[in-house]
C-alpha cells in the first residue's frame, strides 16, 4: 500500500513491510556482509515488517533493531545478524548526497520536507568491525513503477572493491 500523505521522513511511525516485488533482491548485499547462506535465504522466504525501525519476521525469525540517533556521532552496536558494528545517522538534504546511486529517484517536493531544517532524507552509515564492510543508506520517499508514493531506502554495501546497490521499497500497513 502506498504511503499516506502525512508520512514523511520526519514521521515514519507505523507498520511497514518491505515490498519484495518492487525492491531489488537483498541476498547479494547480505552475502557481501558475510551473512551465511541459510540466514540469507530466510529473509527471501520470510515477510519482514518494519515497526518503528524494529524488524521482525512474521514467520518467527528474529530481525534486528535499528536505533538511530541523528547527531552523526558513531555508536557501537552488536547483534546476531551483522556482528559488531559502529553506525552514525543524520538528517540530510538531497544537495548533500554525493553518490549518484544514493541520490537517484527521490521525490523532492516541499511536502517531503520532514527534517527539522526542511531535510527530505536520513543518512545512515554503518561500518563492520569484524567483516570489513560498510553500508550507506539514504531514506526518503519515491514514486514507484506502479505510480504510488512509498517509503524507500537506497543502500550501498561495499567491501574492498566490491559494491552492491539495493533499492528497498516499503508498503504502509497501519
């Protein structure tokens, strides 16, 4: 389901589910992050919901909790899926996004300005202490191929010279 008009990057409260039809497959990104084959296959079979940035699988598979403090200071985090990582997040405008893939496809209207200074996006950057990968995400809203406005994330996962680009789209449930 399309995102309601009152949902902006400043108001993601609610229940969201990743739309697997519109999203690119996540398995190559998980593989680059060193996630084992069996675990990589589970998200492809499970339906994940996104509740206030706490991910859980409807089939019972535990997801990971994403806690974001938007001051761009690194914070350590550890979980069963990604191991020991450090991450930082902040509000960001489209003009500040330098990577061509990360800045592509966003809706940039006044109605999308949900940040405290009119920003239309969140930037999240994570670095793995153990596996050597980085993941950079831009969150915002896009008009999808079906013509509906959806919450989305452009994600770049990199390790050495390898790079995986993902576009993730979310349906609003409630």
